[in-house]
């Protein structure tokens, strides 16, 4: 590959543009969380709709990653970066102008497609622009920006949705993407070897992409429909879940026997240490999404916090997580130790999710603050360290595939986490509706609880009598507690996995 020599000014300017796109992509993953209850009220969306606003972005993000990497080999880095930034911009405008939940989900899906390209191209372009010796530093800078942006997303979203409008969680992207596009068009000049179009397209694992997306959609939609739209024993629910499982099986066969360049090479799943690393990665991704989506929701619909106060309550997570993202890489670099960091982080996730189980219908400052500090430490320690552990053990020719598999598992886990958390929450709410029968609640409110519209009607709780408020908030708090039991089990699985990670010199 021949890359024209960049001046120092051009290099730094391109780095700023890449950091800007990384910031926007990362903050957009979680900026919606504090604004979602407000959106649910405006659109009257169901709990399932709430979950899919987040999941649509993450699912399309994960599906787009391998496609854009190959397209950049065919069309060039600059063209693909500009294209993906434009797609993200279009998705942002669609979501910001949306007048229905369907339009909002569609806009988020389009955003995710563009974000996937921006994310993967940022790393590729850093590799093109900087020397091998410089890359680790600049990868660290881009990764640090992404980590801080992800942790700040919920707080920023809460402030914007209350002070201005929830639509500003989208409009805030426009100046950043505009600046990045301007810089990339003006300064990014890379001459790379272009792959032939036909052979380049054939390199993409289309069957694997379609099967994993189809499997995830069918399985999750089946879970969401069960008990709300249709009974669990209905033919629709059973077939969706069954076909989802079949499609997952097909994906494994495709990766094993069919794909020339599989999304997930199965040889990466043949060593215990690799499986342990992936297990920690999945656990961390599940809990990251669970905390970021459901803690702000708990603050608003159980504690009655405003979007801004919800962001304030979430500050322990935001601040500690941002600090941990900055320092963990330096600790690993200086000490060469990653296994102990992963084990400590995984242990912190177990303890913190256990504390979250005890969050009730009244504000419990110690459990809320200590739990968030611990979960932020745990998430920070298990964010980069498992990937470093994977790189330390992989053969040189497997690094690219291993990194792609790690990222795909992370994205799929985040997608599934939101849906499963919502399903568990809704199932528990439905089980407890009978306990509210003697409180003279409006029939429409009880119907909303039973039909999966808890979030959209939660704003009416504040207008109820004290006894009614206490009972309803108690039901919702119990539903969140049951959901946190699920995340505790996921955290424990990650903790057990951490002991099977092998040590390696690097």
C-alpha cells in the first residue's frame, strides 16, 4: 500500500476529524437513554418500542462493520468515510424530524449503518496515516475519546431533553459531523491499493451477515411478543423463537463450511483462553447497556426524577467510567498485567449488580452511589483489557479477525441486552398487576401496564395519591430488581470466565 506523506498539520487535522466522528458515534450510542422516557410519553410507545430505539442502532452498527471495511478496500478510504458520514447525517435528520416511533427507529437504524463505517474506518485510517510506532498512541487517543463520549452520553441527553427538546439529542450531532466532513474532504488524501470490485464484494460474508441479523431479529421479536402481543404458547411466538434458533445454527454452519472470510472464524473458539476473553467481553457489553439504559429509566419512572436529575443521579457512573477509560490503558502499558485487572473488574460487576437488586421505590443514596462507582470501575477495567489480552495471545495473521469478532460479539451483546432486560422487566410488571387491583387506579393505566406500555404512562404516576404512588412505584421497583438478578448472573458468568484467561507476554 502506498500512502502519500502527510504533513504534521494534515496528520493532526485528520486525527481531530477522526476523533470527532468517534465522539459522535460513541455518544450517540447512549445519549438517548435519559431522553427515552420523554419520547415514550410523546409518541405513546410501548416498552418494546423503547428497547428497539436503542437496539436498531446497535444491530445495524454491528452489521455494517465488516461491509464498510471491505468497501474501503474497493473504493478507497476517503470515499467511504465521506459516504458513511453522509449516511449518518441523513439518519440523524430522519430521527430528529420523526413524528412516529417507526420513523425514529428507522432513523436510528440508518444512523447505525453510517456509524459502523465511521467506527471501523477511524481505526483503518489511523493505520494508514501514522507509522507503526505512532499508531498505539493515536489508537489510544481515538479510543479514549470514544470511551469518554459513551460515558457522558446519558447525562448530556438528559440535559438536552429537558432544557431544549429530546430532538436536540440528534441536532447536536450536525455541527460535529459537518466539521468532520469538511476536514476529511479538504485534507484526507490517501492513495491505497484498490481491490477489484467483484472480488472485493465476494470477500464479504453476505450469508453470515444476513443469517446473524435475521436470527437476532426473529429471536428478539419472538421474546418481545410473548406475553404482551400474543401468548407465549401462540404459534407466532413459538415460530419466531424457533426460526431464530435455526438461523443461529445456520450462521454457525456458514462460518464453518461456506464463508471464505467468515465474520467469526470458528478457530477463534477452539481455545479456552479465547472463549474466556469473549465471555468477559459479552458480560461487560450486557452490563454496560443494561446500566446505561435501565438506571436512567429507574431514576425517572420509579424515583420520579426529571431528565436532568436523572443525569445528575447517573454522574457517579459517568465520571468514574471516564476516568477508568483514561487510566486503564496506561496501567496495562506500564505493568504488562491484564488478567488481574479483568478479574478485579469482573468482581466489581458482580458486587454492583447485586447492590442494584436492592434499589427500591425510595432513593437509597449509599446503594445507588456505591453501586455506580463499582459498576463504572468494573466496566472500565473490563473494556479494553480483554481486547489487549486477546491481542497478546493471537497469532499475527489472526489479529484482524480476532478484533472483528470481539467487536461483533460486543455489538450483538449490547443489542440483545436491551431487549432481554425489557422483556424481564415487563414480565414482572404483568405478574404484579393483580396486587394493584384494590387501589382504584384508572382502567386505562392498568391496561397499559398489562399490554407493555408501562414507560409511556409512567408520567401519570406523579398525579396519583400517595398510597397509589407507593404501590405502583413498588411494583416497578420490584420489576427492576428481577431484571438486575438476570444481569447479576451475566456478571457472575464473566467473573468465572476471567479466571480462564491465559497470561502472555507482550
